C-alpha cells in the first residue's frame, strides 16, 4: 500500500489573506497557504459537489482529507516551476533567494476598511482595520508589465481509497477543486484560486526539491542537513533547528458538544516554522501528517 503524489498549480484570481496574527489594527497574512487552509477549501468543495450536502458530509470529507488524502503547504510563485519557499539564512529570512523586504514590496499589499454608522454616515469608533493580502498580480517596476501569481503544492492520495464504495482519485476531485476559495475575507471576494490543469502532474520522487518516499504508511520527506523545512514541524528535544517557532492554534467542528463549525478551539502545539534550518549532521526523514504538517519519525510511536 502506498500513495500517489500530484503537483498542483493554482492561479490567484483575487487577493489571498491567510490569517496569521494582528498587529494593532492590522490583520497580518502568512506569505503562503497552509495545508489546513487548503484542507478547508477542499472539504467545502467536495461536499458541495457531492450528493450529500449536510454536516455529516462535511465531516466525512474532512476525515477523508486527514487520512487518505493529504495536502502540502502551497507557496507563491511567478514561475510555476520556481515556488518561493522560505529559508532562514545568515542574511535573514528569504523567499526563494529573495530578501524578505523585496518579497514584501512585490507580493504583499494591504486594504483598509471601517464600519460606517448609517445615521451619520461617519466611521464607527474602533472599527478601523487594515488587512494584508498576497496580491493576485505583481508589477515589474522596470518593464511595467504585470505577472500573475501562482501557488504551487501537492496532493497525496492513498492507493485503494474509496468514497461511498467507489474508487477515489484525482480525476474524482478535479471538478470539485478546480475553483476554490481559501483564507479570510472571502465575503469580499478574496481567496479565489483557479486550478491550472496543464500543470497538474504526477510525481514520484520529489516534494518541491525534497526526496519523497510514497511506498509507506504516510508520505515521507527527507530533509538534507542545513536545509529548510517546507512545513511546520513540532518541537522535540531530539532534533535541532535554527529558525523561528510559533504556537499553532485553530478552530474545528465540535463533534463532542455538537456546537457547530469553528466552535472548537484546538491547540496543536508549538512548532518550528517553515524555512527553519535542520541543524543536524545528517539528513532526517519526516512523514506528512494531517493538514500538511511534518512529523519527525523520531517521535512516532
């Protein structure tokens, strides 16, 4: 039993905001799309295009995308063959070799909003906020030409996966995942991604540029010594990294108390962030876990 890996390329059709944290009145965005954000978008679309459209169906597809179908993180790119992954260097954080400040000036924009009181047509107190976003197009300052922004990542489907008794593969998903919405401020039209069918290719040996093993219980990624990790990795004492750490917190469907979607606050733990450097003398293997995070084989039981 193994897995099939497919490289997917989406073109951004509107601003993309992947919630990170708030600085004053500014809602900051991550500079990539997390596996969990993609999980939510895929779950929603698979449910809406399926025969059942109810909370049970959401849970069915949500569980499918945690066990038999896995998603990596998706990273921005101007050239789909060159995704801009983060990497901590002696010169600071870089994205695909591009300095963080250069990346931000090119890709990151913001939009200010405020609530308006209908009686006076004036701004409501304390309602002003500004949202960062990854721009759907960027402009070359020298040529003044615009280029579309793509997001590149992978979907993994376990061999023999079935849904409602029928074989399930990428072709079963294609119609559902062709147009998806991810992240925040979707009610303003943000988060729209369109799948580029020409770029949907099968991969056996690589996840981005990392060696990939698919004939395993979970897809396994080998990270070379002194190279960056392409997803969050839980902190454990037996592995050394250089980079940054952060707690990962999210909301999920509350299956126990039946309170509904987004009502259960989940603390996943403290993680090394994508781009942190593996500070080990030898390569280390990691398995892909739910939501595209990576789990060290050292800490598996």
